[in-house]
């Protein structure tokens, strides 16, 4: 798989189906590992930067369980990727993408755009009496 082409398509295409047309076998785990490789991020960093239980994270990484929406959002923050890549990852996992129409999502989008850590994002959400990721 050509990661440069994949990420260029994700960044420039208007919709999910266009990318899936060129990469028909693409699934969440393949995309996620492509991100890790492309940005040279070791999986140990996920254990250190996320609040995901170690057992749950291991199951996600070996493909034995599908990640929850908040797990994927944490991955996006931990990898410091942009909103398009985060939403694409959510789409691949068949989760609802982040939307400005939802108050909590708006704050998470702000956190992504400002490159907040998961802890800083959770502090912001908690201050607004919203559920942490």
C-alpha cells in the first residue's frame, strides 16, 4: 500500500467512498498501522499517551476487538493527526465522525486543531461538565 497516496487522498477527497474506491481492502487496522508507520510512532507511545486500558489496547492492536469511538479519538490525539485523518479513521471503524453540531465534538475538534494532549482535552471537557474521552 502506498501510504503517501492514501494520506494525500484522505486529505484532498471530499468523501470516504472516493478513498475506498482506490483502496477497496482498506480497514481500520490497516489504516491505523499505516499511520503509525508513516509518522514513525511506536505502539508503546500509545500505551503511554492514551488512557485506554492495556488489555483493551492490546486487543485493538491485534484486531481481536473493534475500538470504541472515544478510543479512536484518543488515537488521533496521541498521533497528533488532523481532523480529516481522525474522521477517516472513525469512518473506517464505522463510528460517527466528529461534528461541529455536537457540543462535545466541537471541543474535541478544537483540541485536535490545537494539538492538545489527551489529558489537556479531558481537562477541557471536564471543565465544561462533558464526558472525558
